[in-house]
C-alpha cells in the first residue's frame, strides 16, 4: 500500500506542477454552495448505487466537500450479495478549457463499509462486515449548461478496501459567494 500512496502523491505533485495554479480560461466555474446527485457504478463487482454531494466553490478553480454513495445489497455471484457505504471528503482543482467545459483531478479521504451476505439466508446475523480508511484519487470533467453542471468522473480508493468507481450526474448551484463576479458572454 505504501507504494500506491507514494505513487498517488507523485501524481498529484506532477499534475499541479505541470499546470500550476493558473488558469487555462477564466470561465464560468461556480463559487458558493453546490448540490449534486448521480448514479454510480463500482467497477470490480459491477454494482450500482446513488451518490449525493455538497460542495463549496472557494474560487473559480477550487472546490471541496463531502460525498456519500450507497450501493444497496446486490448479487455479486451466485451465492453472495454485497452492500457498500462510501463516505468521502474530496477536493477538485478545475481547469476551465472553455467557458463551458472544465476538467479536474480529484483527491480526498475515504471511509468505506462493506457488508457481504449469502443470497439464500439474507439474515443480518450472517453478514460479513469490513470497513477501512483510504485515499481517493481520480479525475473528472464537467459541462456548464447555464443553470447546472453535468459531470462525469472516475474515482479510485487506495486503502484496505480499494475500489474504483464511475459516477455521472448533475451539480446544481445553490448559493453564490458574495465575492463572485458575474461573467458576461
């Protein structure tokens, strides 16, 4: 795991080192509070869940916030079902490529709880439960549709319960920061 963590930090340092903290395009990134929802897929077990997030945009490029993703019990093979609760605190640094399109690396911390049970029994007493902390890494893109953002992202978790996820959804701006200057097109 230590090799994975070292590689992860090298990736972050190289990403920010190459691009700096300047911007490609001074676009329409959101400042203030944003609420998002999305379906999500856990790649290894091919299960689907629901993601909710509340982010705060500090400026046109940096936002952070908590996320929760719940994957209810789903069959992962002929004998077992899996349930995952994924809690995250993530940060994004957004590079606006145009006034509508932005890309971002993501990083953060993760707590995951997995429960597995036999399909035939479906009793709480027969569950196997694991939990663990991890580090998040990944990337994403968003597209500004004027009053909302459509996004797609890949997230990996390096830790005791490593996993990879794909999430596609929408972000709705709630309250704009009073420091936000409106951009005209």
